[in-house]
């Protein structure tokens, strides 16, 4: 039975192969359809990869520098709290667990005015205890040294606004809590030991780090330290929240009644939702390319069905079923979709993995043109044009275009491009079922 079915249907592939390699191979419509599918797949892969690069860069900066994957808040001080911290750190799958204190302050440089900042107190061994934080903080100058209570590390933009460098002093005034220091009412002087950059403008402009013990003096009376927890897999946050809450409950200490655990999904919900919506809308807008290409394939296949009414009628008269004849045209759509999607996939991945080199190439081409203009300007005695940067550091707060390729998104884009051609061919071939062999062949 299986061999009989194969013999009855293998002609479909033969006819489709003749159809594709014969009349359609030089068809402008088929060529434009392939190019349209390839362009859509390429554009979506590159655009989504660049969006992933920016968005994941922001998300990782927030999680590694600011919030962590889990937060344990309202921790009381004392030996019981230390024991709780040790039990949490012992959980498998946790890369780091570190206490910090945070408060809002005003920072004044030696010359410039006052700037608001978030002052975070960290342990002396913060960078060794938290590799994720160490990987995100790039020291522009100086060192990340919090060994002395009088040391402070500033963000690069904050240091620029205050006109300070390592070795200079800044004055810190607490916004929450009381003022303290050598000069009552004028704050306390800190020595700048380092200037960091993380690539996230908000942190580079408005963050500073000091020793956690000194930060406790700046905190308000009701402010308690927070335990920031980093996980190997941040998507397992719900599982670890339950494990941490179980440890807190098992301690049976009334001091821990107000202790709460929250996930990165909770305290960054609005920001992450905005990023997800932005990505979805971009996917939909660029995906409209496939609708246009699909309509082109639909019209092309529909015209082809009308032009081949006699051949379709002959096949139907010889006993071919509607589905078998439709598959001849559907396989043409499969060929167009697969060819275009593969070309777009290869080109998109090559471009997505080499975005900085691509923009560097464009800058070289533009600068070659500018050099030619400068030569002509020198000959005519006119002024010279400057060099060209697509993303000039004077305008954009980026050094290069980031790109992150996520495999399952690439597969989804590939299938989206491929299936748009197949679906269009399926609907266009629907006229086959309305072809009547007797009417078509009556005058043949």
C-alpha cells in the first residue's frame, strides 16, 4: 500500500521540479519574492539582534550593579542575621550574596556645584565576592579601593561633572538621615580613589560607592541593610525565592517577621515590560515585509494557476486529485520561501555577528569620500570637512553597536519568512479545486 501511494504521488515532485526549473527560474516575480523573503529575514535578525544587545546590556547592568536577582530586605542586625546570610550563601546555584546599604546624597566637588547621587555602601571585598559586579565595572582611572572609611569611588560622568580625579576630595551630604562629619552642616570629605564606567549612563552619572560601615552612619534611622543575591540562572528566581523564604521561616526568630524576599521581575517590572513591548512592536513593524512579499507570491501563483488551466485540466482528467495538483504550486512556494529564508538567515547571522566591523566599514567609505572632498577643497582654497563617525562619542553614549543573537528567535524569524511563502502559495492554489476538466478541455 505504501509503495502504491508513493507511485501515485511521486509525479507531483517531478512536475513541480519541471515547473520550478523551467518557466519560473527566470521569472521576475519569483526572483523578487525570494529577495523579499531574504530581505525580511535579514532585517529582522539584525534589528532584533541589535535590540537584544542594547536591552540585555541595560538589563544586565541593572541586575549586576544595582538590584541583583533576589533581594532580602529588612534584615535585622546581629548574630542571627549573620547565620541567616551564611545559610542563604550555602544554597547551590547562588554565585554571590552580599550585603549593601544605599542612601541618597548630595556630592560637591572642589570647583563645580552640587550633584545628587545614589551612594551605595559595599564590603571591602565587594569585587572578589561578586564577580558579576566586577565584570560590569570598568575602572577608567584609579582603583576600586574601599578599605578606608574615607575612600569613595565615583562614576565617570559624575566625576566629570564635579571636575575631580583620583586623589581629589569631594564633600558628601546625606539627604536621608542626619549630617555627619568633621564640619557639622557641611558634610564630610572623601578621597576619590577610583572612577568607574559601566556603559549605562544613569549609573555613570549618579552612582558612587563607599565602605558599608561608613554608609551605615549616613543611613536614616529606619533604613536596614539589604542582601543582594546573584544566581547562576536568573530565570530560576521563583525557585530560589521559595528556598530563601523556607530558610527564613525555619529560623523561627520573631526578628525575621518583617524580612521580605523579592525577585528582579518584581522591582523592575515596568522597565522590563517597556523593553518587551518595544521589541514586540519592532518585530511586528519589520514583519510587515513578509505580508507584502506574501501578497506578491499570492498574486504570482494565482496568475500562474489561471495561465495553466489547460495543464491543470489535463492532470485532473488523468485522475490527479485536487490536493496533488495544488501541491505542485505549493512546492513552488516552499522553494521560494526556503531559498529566501536560507539566504536571509546566512546574511543576517553574518551581519549580526559583525555589526561593529560593518559600521566601521561604512565609516571608512564615508571618510574616503570626505578625504576626496578635502583634497578638492584644498585645491579650491576652501575649508576642510571633518571626519565622520556614525555613532560619535560626542553625541551617543556608546562605543560600539552591541549585538546579541538568541537562537530561538532566529529560528522563529526563519520559520516566519518560510511559512509566509508557503501559506501564500496554499491560498493561491485554491483555484485548482474550481477547475473543471470537461470545461477546460472541451475545445482542445
